[in-house]
C-alpha cells in the first residue's frame, strides 16, 4: 500500500497501490480502477476509460498527497497516459490563468466600454463612468503582474522538469524526511 485515507463520517476508504486506485465503502470494495484503465486523474477524482469514477472527499492537503502518490505510480506503470493527463491538466490551468480570470476580472469593464461606444453614455451618469475607469485600471494592474508571475513559474517548472523538493514523497508511517534526486515529469 502506497497511500491510504479513511473518511470516518462517510465511511469511505481510498487506497493507492501497485494495482491501481480503490475505493471501499463500509469496509467493502466499491470501485477499483487499475493503472492500465485509468484515463484522467486530478486531486478530487480518478476516471477510467470505461466511465468508472472514484470521487474523493478530501481536504486540500490530503488531496495533494493522493494526487502526488497516484501520479507517481501512474507514471511508473503508464508514462504515456500520465503525460497526456499532465498536458490536459496543464491546459485547464493555463485556460483559467490566461483566459477565464482576465475575462471575469476585466470582461465587465470591456463590455461597458463597448456599450458606451455603441450607445453613448448620458452625462448625468458621468460619475459612474469614473468608477468603471478606476475598476478597469485596478483590474489591469492586478492582471499584469499575476499573468507575468504565472508565465514565469510555468516556464521555470518546465525548464527544470522536476517537482519542488517540498513535494518529495515520504513512505507511509515514516516521519523522517528523506532527500534524494528530484523526480522528473
């Protein structure tokens, strides 16, 4: 057994081992997905090519632990599928950082400017235009550094091709930190 977590309220236990990912409910096997049939993996679920799904009820830290252990095992058993999943997850995060966050942050302001240009804006509402201008500037000031930071971090991670040392895997039941060469993705 490489990783295990039990949720006492839901009476569910999740396992990651050499065979795959397993979910037990009330002490009985509910679902198992082997490494050869695993199709998608993230911090909250595992999905097979045959539409099996294991949903995880985990806090943030346990979700990270699950994902780290499951990813490493999946990479050992099926590196091509692991790489495909890694690229898909990266694409989702990139869309969020480069498209959705700017759209939610600056989209209403851009919509306002388009409507103002097409329909005009009454002079009686000029103070509200100033508020929109301030919000637009604030959004641009926020988005510029964030996108620059995200781009820099993504490039540094891809350049080094290794997980940060703080994500080093510890065997279960071992409280000592062991250091070794960084793993490659």
